[in-house]
C-alpha cells in the first residue's frame, strides 16, 4: 500500500509504517473493526491486532466493545502525537544527561586500551562543579595548587562541601598556596587529619586551581566570568605534574 502524505507525517512524528497506516485509516474512515481495517489497508489480521495494541498503548486509539460484542477501534485526537513527542524528548534529554555523566568513565576505559589521554572540557559554574566533585572520587591523596582566597570568594559552598566530603571519606590533601595574610589565617583552620598546607612567595596569584589525584590532573579557572574546567586522565602526564608538585613542596614553607 503506497504511503500518502498523512502517513509520511505520522512516520516523521515517530510512528512505524504499520502504525501510521492503521492510524491514518482510522482518521480517514472513522471507527472500524479489525477485520475491516485488515481489508482496507491490506495487512493480515494478526498484524492489525498487534499494531492496534501498540497504538492503544500510545494513547492514539480507543477500543469499544468486547464480552460478546465485536470490538470497534476509534482514533484519538492527533494532538496526542505532540504529547507523545514531548514525552520522548524528555526521555531523550534524561538519557543524554545520564550518558554525559557516564561518558567520562567510558572514555577512560576506551583510552586505557588505546593509550590515548582522556580529556574532558567543561564550561560555566556547572562545569566547575563537575570538575571539583570528580576529585571527591579520588582513591589517592590529592595534590593541589590553589588560591583559596579566590575559591572561598567565588565558590564558597563548593569549597565547604569539598572539605566536608573529604573529611567523611578520609581523602587527604596537600595544598601549595601563595603566601598572603589571608592564607595564613585560613591555614589555622585547616584540619590536620585531612589537610596539609605549605606556602610559596610570589608577586602573582594563581589564576587557575590545579588538582592531581589518581591518574588525573584537573584545572579550573578562578574567574567566574571565564569559568572553564578541564580533566586530563593520563598516567605519564599525571606523574610529571606530581614531580613538579613534590619539588615545590620540598622547597615551600610551613604557614606557622
């Protein structure tokens, strides 16, 4: 049976060829019995019943009769197609978010077998949050270069959450900071069970916070107007950054 324009539109809306043929026939002819539908569109009766069940589940038709009477099938308003498409769109967006949150782990597995670094790029405050929270999955000590004054100014809640979660999970962190009066006062509040800090002298502030853990190194910009986050997962790159950190750590001074 050749498709008409209505059937093509229904297929564009997400119906199968069989579903569009049956629904289009009901729209054109009105309520019909399954046998009449089978004759009209040239489908076997078993297939017609199967498609009618599908259309009923989609809310596109209703059936009347049964218990000794012959069942008649009637079409519902085509407006139901819009609702069906909106539901599909919501499901798609939800699936997309689930995949986005999982793709990093999947990419890690892929890159592990191909030998390629896994690089993830994020933008905006939500991106910064994802990068910061990724460190809370760390199985190793976290090594950090950070301007904690800027972190407390621009991301106070995230900073507080980070500390609380590290304490609950016993994730230790060593921090190298620029020596300032603010940092010296902040260092007095550091929990020595989970945080060690050392200071270096510099006329310039850190404009990017860096964290090194597991086989990852992350960067976030500290200017919220240019919020960018990057996660790089690669053993060689991470080991190089650890060497740089340890060299600076050995030559840095205690805050007291």
